[in-house]
C-alpha cells in the first residue's frame, strides 16, 4: 500500500534539489513525502486507525470544537 492520506488522497511528489554552486547546475531528483500521522477516524460507527495528512487532521480537529 502506498503512503497516502486516507481522507484527501495526498501522495508523494517528485521534485529536484537545487544546486547552489557550479556552472552546470545539475539538478538531483528528490521525493517529497506528505506529513502523515496516525489518527482514529470513525467509519461506519467504529473507530479506525489510519494515516492522515496534517492538513486534514487539523481541519477535522477544528470542526469538532
């Protein structure tokens, strides 16, 4: 199973590490991972532990207040 958010489906994203010096500015590939954290979500009346990105987690916790 790929690491993705259980709510919004956010997955890892590809990009480049910029090189700060040198004439030929070689771009090194890198992978940016979403900040996933475990959270208990109620699905079908039962709490289920799942990985949720911090943006969704923050929104869920704000709506419960």
